[in-house]
């Protein structure tokens, strides 16, 4: 399925708060809930309880704990997934790879709490979950050049042209990924929307620090996500684009 309107989106990062109450403060319209700083200032702290759960927007200790989890001095590979939702991938991946550090981001509280319970039941010990827009938090907790793998599986397509700027994969996102990944590290995007795969590939190719390729078999090597499993069951095609961080650039 191709995008109905496949134009370059408006990448304008911010606009003046239309309510006028912020006296010139800006709102990043791409982020869910706006920037972390604004949410902290004006939002209500989330009541989150769980074994692996972190609320880095409202809880300083959680932000510190996530930074410690991503400490580059830790020799275990660091793998980040954006939008883990039902955590089907997270649980299978963590169980199969007990020597990696998994960090998952999700913007929905219910998914965070359900995922936490599922990971605890599975006896997983190498996962941390953060309730926050990954784009706002990733550069705060991961040091440049220290990330092994960044996974974005079946991100929301944001079909309408006026919503294009909300798409996870964008020029800014790709540049941030290139900054954070190690040499040889990878950004992997999977989708069941062919137009989104085209879109993601073009955005990834726009950064000279990446070598970009489509995977012949999107389902190979890694456990399936919830959506990927549903696609398989219904015979729906999927696509995967991988960008590997090159030396230099
Ligand atoms: C279409 S679902 C796919 C879920 C899962 N990856 C799968 O393949 O089954 C996209 C998920 O990403 C989450 N999400 C969207 N944007 C996000 C962001 N910027 N940071 C963290 N999570 C995000 C949404 O809440 C949603 O749960």
C-alpha cells in the first residue's frame, strides 16, 4: 500500500503556544505531550508502580536510573526498542539474550504496566521500560556513540499530510540515531505499510553516516512483535529497512 500523499512533511520543530498562556514558550508539536521540560512543569506526575517501570519525566531518580542502565562502561550490548506496546518482542528477545541490556520506550501508561507484569511473569531480569516519548528521552540517557541497536517496529504511519511531522522516522530522528549509535551499530525499522518503508529508507539514506539496505526476509533472526505476528497470521506483507552506522561520516 502506498502513501496517498507522499510529500516531504513540514519539519518545523515547534510553534508558539496558541493558548497564549506560555508567554512565548514553544511547544514541540512532533512529541507526544510536548517536551519533557514542559510536561514536567505543567503536567501531573504519573502513578507508576512496577518492577522495570520508569517515569523519567516526573521522577528524577528514574531518570538517573535509566542513565545508569545505559552506562557505556557496562560491557553488555545496549538495545533500545521504541513503542514496545504488548512487549511480545521484548520478552522473547530478553529471554533469548540474557546478556544484553534492553531498554523499551512507550507513551501509553497501560502498555507500560501490562508489559511490566508480563516481563516479571516471564522472569526477565535484563529489561527497563520508560513511559515517555523516546525522541525526548533517548539523548538524555544514552551517550553519543554508545548504542548498539535501535529498533522501531511498526511505528504509527500517521497517514494524513498534516500529521506527517509526527512520524517517528524523520531526518531529525535519523540524525539522532546516527549520533547515538556505535560504529557498526544499527537502526532497524519494520513496517506493514510499504509507503512507510519507502519513506523510512529515504530518510535513512539522507544521512551519509549510514549504509542502508532492505532486508530480504523481514521476519528473520528476531522474535516477532505483536503486529508482526498478526501480519504473519493474516498473510499480510511486511518490510524491514536497516541502517548501519559507518566509520567516520
Ligand atoms: C502501531 S504500534 C506497534 C507496536 C509494536 N511495536 C508492534 O509491532 O506490535 C506503535 C506503538 O508505538 C508507541 N509509540 C508511538 N510513538 C512513540 C514514541 N515516540 N515513543 C515511544 N513509543 C511510541 C505507541 O504508543 C504504540 O504502542
